[in-house]
């Protein structure tokens, strides 16, 4: 087998998938736990703090999981998450994104899934897609039950750039190609030898035009 010369990093939401996965996962679990709907008013406080910029996206995400699903057994959460991962990979992904991922795997290149979405389901999606490694936002468990608040950094923006630096350190000499779809993804994408910006606006394509950066439209 030829020596590897490159590895690939894929974002999940909006890059491989056509929609936000956290919202879909949350609504799906609520439907399976109808006794939890009464907890929705508990989100008013965290949402207000987010609007006032006293909560960042990561803290809000943790508050949603803690308020709605805190105390659920691990087996209950995992059962839904496994079904969600299968359905998401089969029904909610871009064909072009899956083709790009497969092309890297066929070339013998390592594929890393790097997402700000939580580890209650992202590693399961990575497993279905056949990636080599998944790095995502980690949440707390207490005694086999979901706490939901974050146990580590929200893997977004500068945090993805930090992860990229760690990955490079463990793979000296390898170039990197990154796939993303949002402005915060540019924090790490523009540090790579190649980058693919998915479904950006025409204005984004005009204003962000760096060597090695390609703009693509996936349908």
C-alpha cells in the first residue's frame, strides 16, 4: 500500500447533511418521550441568556439537552441515537458529500469527522459513514443517565482550528483537505492546503477567495 500523503476533515451539519442534525435529533427524541414536552418552558431562561449573549452556542446546546432530557437512561438515548444515525445517513445527506467521502476512503486517506454537534449521536453517524475517527462536542453522563451539559469544549470555530493543529502534530508531513459550510469553519479550513466550501452564497464565493479554496454547490 502506498504511503499516505493527505488526510481529510469533514464537517457534518450542512456539509455532509442537508439540515441541522441537533434540532432533528432533539425533536425525534421528544416524540419518543412525550412525557418530556412539559419541559419546553424550561428553555426560556437559556434562550434569553443566549439572546443577551451571556450563553454561547455550546452552553445553550447543553442547556437544551439537560432541560429536556436530563435523567434519561443511556440505553433509551442510545436506542434513538442509533436509529437517528442510520436514518440521517440514508435520507439526509448530500450525494456529492458521500461521494467525496468515499473517494478519500478509496484513495486510502484517513477521514476525520469533526463536528460541533454532540457525541450522543455524531460518532454513530461516523460509524455508519465509515469514517476513521470522529471528534465532536462531548456531553456529561451521571450514573448511566444523561446529564446533557457539556463536558468539554464546543467543537466550533477556533476550537476546530485547535483540533486541526493536534491532528497535524500526530500526522507530520501529511497535507489536509477540509470540507465545511459555515463562516466559523473557515477558522480551520483556511489553515489547510486544500478546502472545499459547500453551498456558500455568491457573495461568499466572491469575498472569500483564497489559494486552495474551492466553492461547490451540492444538491
